[in-house]
């Protein structure tokens, strides 16, 4: 099995060398045959890497401990379903996974490329395959997942216990796929640039793939938060850890990109800017992989540590250098007549959006590298942790939410203050009412009030827009549900975007609630004793321990009450893995829309007592609701649309764009 | 709310209402900062926990970590607070023992001020750059606006037709836009 996997890895390597050579030679010599065979090589690569992947998974299934990677990351005691997790638990395996994912994405991108991209396809495919080549070369020459051990051990070392959690089946693959998927919009942009197609041909495909990358990585990050919340046992979901940041930064840049690309799509502006953004986004994605592969900063996510990091850094540096060289080589043909009618327009609003997203990405990057700067210049090792990011990025996030409430109602080209004010009166009133109600129920922390006020502001704006659009269609005789459906179908990018914005509001609700109003207590209890936390009473019944070959599971039995009402019995668990000297906890969470009661068991003390850590985390559930909602929004936004069919009809921005009128200008 | 006068009154009331709300927020916050009780002491202690890193575990504060040393440090924090030490004094105690790296964020003094100043400065520079770009793009527009668009006549006709259709669809919108388009309106 492993040998077949290795052979297919070599085949994939050959394909990824052949394809760019053949397609570029084909373009130069005008040979259609060569270009076509290069294309077939791209379509074939996923098959080769699929077999390779199956080979490694097969080695796990057969417990083939002669393969070093299998011996390192699994054992006979491991539950069989974790073979999939063990597959990418270390460096070599995750590289294989990344390569496989990239080859699949590349094949899809090439196979389903729109006609507009056809002339630049040889170049786009070449860039994709060169990125793939890097990963394959690293595996073949430096980190072979199929390397054999000379002495076959009787049993493997076992899987890292922190990885034995349902979330691990999807979070790491999603995150890795998300990061590597940035190669696709990057390749589309770079390939078009190399082919001399410097116009707007790449915009639609670039936007589609930008949104796909955005969604994959976004969901990967959310799943990571969910995993941290339910297993890492500190009651939180995001710690601004370097590895988390490394995944977050590219996401921020691609978010800026999928907004500003709309300006090029609709108005043909910001050509250079969008290219630069997509290049930077890929750079950050590579940086993320570098930090993941054992970068210079300590992290709780030290799963795949190795010295490979520096090769990834070189990969990133090389890519950025070449990309910007190409960028400046084509610089002159990229210039577009970029004129802006007004500083109060959708175009300008998107620029502000870009500024804020890039600022957040920069702050995050600064926080990641500052410890190195400090060490270099003052010889002191400092930590840049949560308090820094919360204080610096927090306000920028609030500005972004404010912008999210205003910008969708600023028309293209030129907005009038009067019409904008009319659009915003109702949302502003909703915000005022929300703040008033919160004050009445005792929410006094200013940041929380501002955040919730802004959430109400954004939500009211979006709902108002939907209601007005549906109402207008209703008056033409459509029933409300149909009117609403057709409204959304008429301008999917816009209404999909609104759904995503609502998901972001849900995230903001959860983040704000748990950051400002979370309660936490550590309580030592003997069996039968109880303690109060917030409105809850927690009663410790007792604990039982079970021994397994690789771990002991200590399960606590805890009853929860609110006042006299019995809420239920909960069984938080603490697993201890002696061979790793690691304890992992499985929190018991009672989730309600209003708040979570979250219980983590501590060690059993000799006198039968145990220390329970109990949190009350308001509104966190909404953060997990945001995930599916986000997927819905992205699906709507990406759903294929007939070209411009009535797309303008109900967007106030579109109205002005379509009519070309400048209401306020004529009044002035 | 559907009538125009209703809306106008509503719009006019907005500003005072929002100002009032803001005032309420500020005053409410002011009254909150009252004397510390035992509850506040625990909150203060947890705030300190979140500002101190666990010395042996990467990237975890003593608030998050469940190691013995973190627990010990949490206890020390509470003891020192109970003895009447301030937040800064408690933090200083740990800095003396473990160095500045024990703090979850660099202190806002000396060289480390750089960590805090760079982000707002960057945002300021970015914002100014943006303002300059917007300004130059607008100037470009004014220059090009003087020249008529090629094929503008045909476009104008088409746009008029679109305009007509849209007015039929959204009658109330049409009314508002009509008002905007009045000269000197």
C-alpha cells in the first residue's frame, strides 16, 4: 500500500513538472496538442494524489508500523475512526493532504473555468501546478510520508490525544483546504497577468474563487473556535494565538478582496488594487502555513512542529517577489481610468472597508512579529496576547460593523446625504431602542452597549431593505414569500452578502456577550456539596474513573439548578494520557440561546474533592449558528445568475448606477 | 411611518433621542464605578489572571491553564489583592520574578510603547493615503467629466427607459427620487 502511495506521489510530481513546461511551450510554439496535454496533466493529478492518500490511509488501517509516519501517529489502541485524523496529525501527512486538496481544487478550477478565462488558462494552470510542485517536492525530498523504519516497532506511539475529538475530523482539513485554496484566486490573477490579459476577464472567476476560499477558511476558523470551546477546556473559543492569527490574517485580506472585487466587477475600477490584494492574501496564506509548520513563535497548536518552517518562509518570499515583479512588469497595462465621482459612494465605502480589514490584518501581523522585534532590539522576550488584540483590534471591529450598517445603503457613483439619512433613520432608531432596553436590564459596559447598538443598527438596516424590496414586489401582485424569494434571486451577490452580514452580527453578539459578561468560578466540592454561580447552582454528585489501555477517563456527575428548578445532570469528563502526559477535558455544556452553562472537571483531589471550573457564557450559541448561516449566504451569493437580469431593480445603489442620475449633484 | 410628515417628525426627533441615550449610557457607566466589594476583588483577580501568562505552557494565560503553577499563581494573585495590593503592584511582583514575558501584553511604557503606537499610526497613515487617493481620483473625474462620453446619446435613451420601468416598480422610491431631482430642491 505504502509503496503504491509513494509511486503515485512521484507520478504526481512528474505531472506537476510536465504540465507547466508543456503548457508554456505549447503557448510559445502555438501547439494546441501540448497545451491540451498539459491540461490533462492537471486533471490527472488528483487521481494520482488520491491513490497516494489512500495508500497512506491504508497503511494506517493495516497498522503498518514499518512506515515511520504511521508508527509516529497511531497505535493499536487508537479508536479506528481516528485513522482519518491521524492521517494529517503530523507534517508529512498534512502536506499530502494539502497537496491532494490543491490538486482537486486546481482540477475543478481548470475544468469549470468560464470562457472569459480561456486565453489565459495555460498560464493559470501553470501557476497552480507550480504551487503544487512545491508541496510535492517538499514531500519527496524532505518529508516523505511513506518513509520506512529499519526496525519495525511492535506498536505505534499513538495519536496526540488533543486530536481525538469529533471537531478534529473537519476543522484541520477545512483550515488546510481553506489556506491552500488561496492558491486558486491567486493563480487566476497571476495567470491572467502573465498571459497579458490585464483587463477584467479574470474578475468573475477571481471573485467566485475568492469567496470559496473565504468561506472554506472562515468555516475552518469557526470550527476551530468550536473545537477549542468544547475540548480545550478554558471556556473560550479564540485566544489570538499565533497559529490562530496565522489563519485569521489571510481571511481578513481575502475579505477585503471579495468586497473590492465587486467594484471592478460593476465599475471596472481598482484593477491594480485587486491584483495586489489577491497576491497579498496568498502571501498571508503562505505565512499561515509557515507558522503552522513550526514557525519561530510558541503556540498551543504545536502539532506539526519541524524545521520545515523555513522552507515555507522561503516559498512565501519567493512567491511574493516573483508576483510583484510580474505585477510591475505589467504595470503600464493595468492602469485604468480610475475616476471617483464622490467620496460618498459605494466605491469609496469599499475602500474604507479595505483600509479597516487591512489594518486589522496588519495589527495582527504586528502582534505576531513584535516579540521577535523586541527580542532583537531590547533583548527582552515579551508576549503579545489577548489584551493587546482586544484593545487594538476590538475598536477596529466595531468600526467595521458600523461600516457594515452604512455602506450597503450608499449607492454606487454618488450618494446624497439626504437619501442616506433617510435610509439610516430606522436602523439608528433600532440601535437607540436596543441600547435603551439593554440599559434597563442592567447592561452598563460602554463597549458592550456600543457593540450591541451597532448589531441592532446593521440588522435593522438589512431587514428594512428586505421588507421594502419584498413590499414593492408584493404591490405588483406577488405574494410575500414569492416576492421575497424573487427579490433575493434578482441580485444574489447583494442578498447573499446580507445573509453573511447577519451571520457576522451573530458572531459579534456571541463575542461581545462572552467577552464582557462571562462569569467564571473555580470551586472545590466534595460529593454532595453545591455552589452558586450567577443564577445557577451546581451540585457535585461524585466521580467515576475508567481505565483504558492508553488513557484513564474520569467522569464527574454534576447536577445543575436554576433557583429550585432542576436543569439536568451533566457529565464533564477529564481524560489523562500517561504516554503523552496530557490531560484533555470534555466540557459539559448546557447551551441555551441566552447563555451557556459550561462545566469543566479538574483533577480529583486525594480527599474525594474535585475542583470544578464553571463558566456562564452569554450568547455563545449564536456564534455556532452563524456558521451554517454563513454557508447559506455564500451559496446564495455564488449561485449562478443570468447576466444582469433585473439585478439593478431593487438595490438603491443599483438604481442610481443604472439610471446614471446624480440626485444631490443636480440639487447643488 | 408611511406618511411623509410622520417620517419627517421621526427624523427630526432622532438626534435628540440618540443624544439622550448616549447621555444615559455615560451616566450609567459613571455610577457603576463605585466602591469595591469582595465580588469586585474576584473580578479584579480574574482580570489579573488574564494578563499573566503561564510560565511553562505556551500561549496560555494562568486564567486558562490548568497546570499546578498556574493555580499557584492564581492563589498568589488573590492573596496579594487581599493584602491590599493594587493591580499594578501584583503584576510588578510577577514581572520581577519572571521577566516582562510573563505579561500577556507588553507594558505601555519604554520601548514597548512601540507595540501600542504602531497600529494607530499605521491606521492614520493608511487613512491619509486613502484620503489622498480618493481626492486625486475625484479630480481625475472632474477633468474627464468635461468631455462627453462616447455614444452618450444612445445610452441616455436607454437609461431613461430603465428609469421609467423602475418608477413603475417602486412607486414610493420614485416619489423620493423625483423630489431629489428637482433643481434647487
